[in-house]
C-alpha cells in the first residue's frame, strides 16, 4: 500500500494535484485530521485492492500541530514503508492572483486581516511540514499540464510509461 500526504500553502494547487493523482489511480481523501490517518490506513490495508494507492490532502485547516502529523508519518513509514509527504508552494504574488481570480477567501483570514498577513501566518504554521517533505513542488510558473507531468513522473505507474493510449469515440444521429 502506498500512502501520499499532500500538503502545502493554500492556493498552491493541492486540489488540482489531488485531481491529477485521482486520474492516476489514487484514492483521494481531503482534509483528514492527523488523528484519523492511522485508523484509515488500517482500514485501507485490510480492504480490497481499491485502496492500494491513497493520497490524503492535509492543509492548514486540519493542522493542529505538525508534530502530530510527524508522529503519524513515522508510524506509517515503519509499518508500511511506502509513505511520503508532498508539499506544494508558490510565490505570494501568484497565490494572491489565484485568490482574486477565484474570489475565495484564504482559510486563515479573519476580520480585519489582509490576505498577505494570512499567507505569512500560514507559511509560519506549515514551515515544519515543508522542511520534512519528501517532495517540494513550486507551482508559481507551472501550468496545469506541467504539474500533471511532474506528478506523473514522481508517482505514476512506471510500467505504463511510454505506452500509447488511444480512445476512439463514435456516435451517430438522425
């Protein structure tokens, strides 16, 4: 069983990365608290082949303490071995632009707080995760197709690499 924890800055592309990993055969769970990860891993290990590749999105909304996640990662690495942490980041200007395009609020913004202050606070909270990450991807100048290729290179099926896939669609109407 392979477990991938996806973390990173809000607006850096965690949801998009999760979508691409889902296309690669990963079972995705978003915003699972660290306290539940070990129980979920036990469930996946005892289940069917459907849960052989699992990606868990862990962000600042579910992060109580980075040490809690580090303890879980240590247990998973010693028990299953195939557990890694992917951290996504981007430059603050890029994240601000992405938030303006989607018209969403940063998860740490409270009344009277600017998006810059919220981003700075998030960077401080997630700094230990970034330092312990197995893979760090900066998505500042990365189009979606390049992020997909990067993820495929890191986590895709190595045996399927280089194989051609053809889809034929046919339809008719009167």
